[in-house]
C-alpha cells in the first residue's frame, strides 16, 4: 500500500520540479492596440496580432459586477483553493459515475487561465495528460500570482464569440460601453457566454443567450449576490440587438503612434485631445468645399506649453471614398515648403546682432547680376525694412539675409528646430534653402515653429503622456519674440474677411507656396498653440489655386481662432529694448538724421553702427542711397498689374443657345491677366487660355458660376444663365440677351 501511495507522490514531485511556468506569459497579453486621448477617452482600436478584438484592462476597471458574477458562476471556491478545487473534483466524479456520463467539470478559474494562456496558444489536445499538466501548472501559478491578478488575467483572456476576447472588448462591442459601466444583467449575459461563446452569442443566438443569462441571474439570487429586487430588474433588461463598432477616430494619429512603437501591442495613453481633434476635422472638412476633389488638406495642432500634438489630420479626405490616395498621410510626406522657412534666416540674423525689424533691406536684383529670385507678384520694391520684407515674404531680401547671416549657421538652426529632412550641406541647397528648394513635412514644421512660438525652446513633439521629453534652447527669447511680432497679424490685411478675427486677438502667420503651385503652406501660432496647414495633391500635381496665402492661411487662422480664442500675446522679454533709429536707414541716428522712430533691439546683442545714409557734402545735407536700393531696377521685371476681370460672358447675363448648334461653344475672355489663365465651370477645371485669347467651351443649359485664375493666383468669377429656345422659356424670359 505504501508503495502504491508513493507512486503518485513521486510522479507529482517529478512533474512539479520539471514543469516550468513563466507568469509573464499569463500577464503579458498581446492584445489590440488601444488609443486613449488626454482625458482617458478611447478613440481608436486595432486588431491584435491574432486578429482579435482584445483590450486588456486592470481588474479595478472591470466594474463591480463582472468579477463578482464570474467567481460565483465559474468557481465559487476560487478564493479558498490553491489552483485545484479537490472538493469540486470529487463532486464531479460522483455525478459522472452516478449518471454514466460527464455532467460537470472541475476546472477552476486558475486552470482556465493556464488553458487559455498555454494550452490554447500551443495547440495542446484535450487529453487526460494535458489536464494533469494544467492542474500542476495551476498550482504553481497560484504561488506566483495573487488571486486578483489571476482573475484579471482570466477575464482579459476569456473568449466571447467570434474574434472577441476579454470583457472590455466584449462590453464595447455588445453593449457600446466599457466593462466598468455594465449592469448586473449585462454582466450575467457575458459570464454566461463563457460556457459556450458561440452557443450563447446574443447577436446570433438570442433565445439561448437569454436562457443562459437568466440561469446566471437565478444562481446569483440563490447565492445572495443579488437581492430579489435586483434579480427582478436584471431579468427585465433587454438583450443587445446589434453589435457596436469599436472606435476608429484619428486614424493617422494612431498610425503615427504605431510607426514609433512597432513592437508594442497595448494601451496607448496619447496626448491627443478628442474635442480639439473633432474641431480640427470639422474645419478641414468644411474647407474642402473650396478645393477640387483631388486637392486635400493636412494639419496639426500643438500645445506650446508641452509641445504635445493634440490634434492631427494627415489627409482631410480620408474615408471620403475608396481612392487610394485618400489613405495617404500627407503630413508625413516630404514636400517643398516654399517660403515658410524664411523666419529662421531672419531669426539667425537677429540673434547674431545683424538685424532688427527696422533694418533696411534691398528688394532688387542688382547685387545678384540679374539672377536674384523674383517675388511671387513679379515685382521689386526697392528699399524695405526687415519687418516688411518678412511679413510680405519678399525673396530677394531673404536671400540677402541668408548670405549675410551665413547659410551654415541658418541650416544648423533649422536642424536644431526639428527639420530632419535637411540632410544635405548648405552648399547643396544654396540660396534655395529659404525659398523652398528642400523638403520638410508638416510634422517637422509643427515642431520647428513650436520652437519659435515657445520663444526659442525646442522640444521634440510629444505623442504619449508617459514619454520622456528633452528641451534645449536653440534661439533667444528676444529673437523669437521679434519674429512673432514681425509676422503678427490682427486682421488688418486684406487677405481675409474682417470678421475672421477679433480686434484684440493676435496671431503670427507665415505662408509658403512651392515652385509650380504644388504645395500651399501656412504656419500660424499664438502663445498657446501652433498650427501648420498644408494643401495639395498627394501625387504632387500642381493646381493654380495652391497659393499659401489663399489656400492654407485662412484655414490656419480659422483653426487657431476656434482652439485659441482667448489667447493673449507674449510678454516682452527683459533684454528687449526700444531704441531710437533713423526713420530711413533703421540704424541708430546721428545729428544729421532728419527724423527718427522707435524700434525693438536686443540689449547687448544688436549692433549699434550709426546711420550712414545721411551726410554733409559741400556744406549741404545729402542722402546717400546704396545702389542696390535703386528702384529703377524694378522695371526690368515688373509686369502690368491691371485689375483681373472676366469680360466675356457678361456678369449676371443670360444667353440664348442656338437650338441646332451641336458645338455650343461659348466665348470666354479675361482682362488684366498675367500669363496663362485657368478656367473653371461650377468649380470644375475645363481648360486654359492665353491672356489675350478668347477661350471657347460648351456650357449646358442652366445657371452656372464661371471662374478664372491667372498665374498670380488672382481669381474672378461671373454668374451666367444659358437657355435653349423651346425649353423652359419662362424661366429666363425677363433678362435674356439676344
């Protein structure tokens, strides 16, 4: 007898010491990547590596009833056994022998965890040897994990029909709410499904699911878990009639997180603000009405206090249709920035003491032997202040600033600000470094301009709440203040409607347009937020309306007006002083300067060379104008800038079409156009023409809007009515032209 007793003891000992169990395989669940916003709201869920919906959550986030019902229904002695319930085993054996078949099992919650975490993953067959192995592993697991942790793992690993696993995903899909929010009846329904996830699905087997749920409710009442009244109310709860879709908001923001964390499958606590994201999406969706179907928008919003990306839309046309280009995150694609990077050249020169807002710069071609870059409007202005040159984005003065400040120094500043695609040398880029001859992304511009908006402190953009962040001063607070002040826009420009901005609300704004009208940019900021907007075609095709000031700037200003309506302006840095300067040269005045004004300078940094434009010659006061400021040079490239209008058809007129004219070609002509003219009928492109030529195109019957755009980005439109005799003649009879 002793030998017979020793055999199972020895066998158990051998198995105990030879079976290894790693508790991390139980606790580390590779579930669905789940993304939560800054306020803890779930906004996007992806399939797990096993193509399942599985969102692991801690036990304390499973609510009151799920853990209680699970223990009482699945393993009543859970808190009293050590992984194996021997009493339940004896009861099950007795019942099976009495009835001659298997009526009940003796699995515990702990052994179920072992089955789900090990046997199921490893494809073990359900044999007696597997059962023995699971029992021993369950005993060992109880020595390594607490009861609460084991129960948590069980409820996160349990299947709930189809590809749904875990109580959180099941609660969201079947009830449209989290596990912590479900009721007693809903908890009983979910726990009832554990006996047969496919057999008791409420969406496919409602009668079976109802019967099983009621059995669990009855059991809870018998065990005094529910009172009679609580059980009665649970019986009255309706079963869910449909499954809910898991959240799938902010797709491209989620893609950003996954790209940075390719090996992580877990909960992501992001910096996204779902409320701000909703506002951004609404503004971009509305703004798309102003563009052709193949033009899209990309934009992001950064909180300057933390450098956190709080909203992101990689492609405003995402989900519009099955067009593959609508899935592209344009905000992560390198594109030409146009003139948006000019502020960094001016900032470098200011911090080097070479420039103030009043510094006089030459907007002319002389110093470049006729090879100077031309401005967007094809004009030179002669002598302008740095404030005017930057705010109006003049090219020739910007190149002069680049050369005087040093392209290597400016390139280094740009890289320090986060423009990572600037990988070539300064010689490679040349003057085009600040004219769009390089590549950047919307994300990079957000990071770079956040540094200016943060008065010179650079921080990498923050996406996750628990991530670490470094900071570095890359420019002076005084220089960044001056750049913001030079680009400050408070509604006085004519580019936007007066009602867009309040009189006291201020925003810094810099636009950019790439060569060939392929990209339209706008970077805007207040002390609170930074916004970058890009407009263009994902495939890089040009469109005449892609001008930063027209396409992207109004959108950027509108975004900031919505998310930062009460933003104040910056407080003046301590080392920033107002000094007297000559009204003409912008340098400290001498006794010969006839007029002075006040302008900002950085104390101890800005150079103090006196005005050299006023002098005495032959006893008389003279003004010495440097040759590069000669305004006569502008005639070399200036082209007529007459008002741009459509002169045919006549605005507001109505026209007869010849009844038997198969061609139906109507004449269209503009006045004051520069170079090529692009024509649009009801917003759809119909062709191009030369400025002095008449363009002919078919126009169907009805009321139409005919518009045209020239190479300067100027637009004009007319409303016309076309009528064919014999068709609805009464409609237009009062104002027909014959």
